[in-house]
C-alpha cells in the first residue's frame, strides 16, 4: 500500500491487489515506529494519520521475576515522533488507502488474490489472479507476506535462518490508564509481553516452536494461571479468556531471500525477509523497503524507462538493515528468550540494571527499535 501510494504520487499508474475483502485482521503489524511516523511527516500526512485511534508508547520496560527495569526511552529521538504509535493495522491501511485513492494514478482491487506470474522470454510481465484474470504490468512488486506465492513462483532462493519460537496472541480487558504500561515479563521459564492498547492488553506468550499442542494439553485453566503468575497486571480479567478460539497462533519465521528480484519482479517486506516479532519491526522495515523502492524506481518508471537494471539497487540498499536487525533478533532468541524459557535469567541481569540505572543508555535501544539502521527518507518525485 505504501509503495502503491508513492508510485502513484510520482504519476506512475499503479494497481494494488488485496486478496481479502477488508483489512480487519487482528494482531497484525500494529506497532508504527518513529521511523514510519517521520516518513508520514515528510509526506505532510502526520497529523491526519494520528487522528486515527492509537496509543502512544514513549518508553519500554521489562519485568524479570518481579523486578522492573526501564529499557528504552524514545523521548530523545529526533523529529516529532518520540513514541511508538500502537495503531490497529486496519486503521493504518484504511487511512493510507484513502490517501492513495485521491491520486489519479492509483487503483485498489479488493478480493483480488494473485496466484501466479505471467512470463514472456524470461521476464515477468504480470500476474494471474484467483478469479482467472491476467493483469499485465511493467513491474510486479511481490509484497504478499512470509508465505509469498509470487516469490515461490519466481523461484527466488530463500535462506531460512531458523526461528526457535512461536507466539500465542490474545487479548485481556483492562481499565484505561493515563500512562501507557506496555512491558515484557519474564519468570518461571515463561515470557509474556503485554501491549497496553488502552482498554485491553494485547498479550503475547512466547512458546517453543511447535509447542502449541503441548500447551493446549495442559488445559486452559493452567494457561490462564501461568499468564497471571508471569504477568500480574492482567489480574482476574484473564478469566475472560473463555476458550482456545480466542488464542491465535503466530508461527514465527526468520528468513530472507538471497536474491530479491528477477527481470520485471521485485519482492519486498515479509516476502523478501520474514522478521521475528521481537521489537515489532516487521511493518516498519517493510515500509522502509517501499520508500527505498520508490526512491530508486518511481522517477525512471514515470519517464517510461526500463527499470530492470535498477532492481538490484533496491536489494543493495535494503539488505544491510535487514541483516543487521535479523542478527539482533537471532541473538535475542538465543540469549534472552532461550535463557528465559530455560529459567536461567537472574532476578537482576547486569544489562537491565545498567539500562535502568543510567538513563542515557536507554537512548541506544530506543534508537535501534525506533529508527533502525539506514532509515529512508522520501526522495521519490511528486507528479
């Protein structure tokens, strides 16, 4: 959607295909980081975006065996965006699609699932859809997620980095507070993240890869008791979790394509690099991909030029930040989540004591989470 907006803004006739009939999917990419908010500021859309429902997270903390530690403080970041905006993805996409529809070059087709590629003489020249259409184009951007049909059809080589965890998502009602209380909780071999969404907790319980059946076998009562013991703020409200249907499994993947492109086709976002939910960076890296793609390709496309020779430049631009974040996520999988699940983390880990005790240190994780590496700025043309 972001790429579609930016290409259409440059005067390139653009069609976005969305396989669903709406954007109403829960627990999907709700963390809009300062790097993304700053881009909307550059586009003049910042204030209108933040008119949509959202919660502001200005700091992050961790609770280890009952001891609370301050971890990240976004208050010192440059620009206006010194917080993470917790905004439901359907609000974000509805806003962005509305802005894009105001552009003459933009089109959006809902309930239009791309199922394959059209190729001629070794070049991708369009896509086929589930309802039998053949849509031709000068460039196909595959942004169809971690299970990308289009990258598989293109035969792009995938490097699986391995993810030892899955995540169970669920919500628990709460009273609205004046301060956002999002935090991660570690204790008794369990790890649970509570995201404060105002009137409910968006909860993420980390489990081992493929352990869902084993967790269910212990029963829902045990699950609720474990959540309350590990993350006390949920309190008695966890009793509102009535059945397993309210618990959604996120199968975590961590991988990246070795080559993101073929003549006529470019993959980006999760289709090019599936990210762990650690840090909530996935949507923000995908949007950075979209901005870099438009910066490199939109101008030449608008002038009718052949952009195939430029596709490798997008990967060259975006591969370093992807590799850097994935390396950090792998380290956290191993050294934090793995140790937490093995109950080998002390009551007061040295790193957390240092972050909690010396406020300037908290700017480092805030910058890594909030801005990432090699962040992009809007440089694509405006028609």
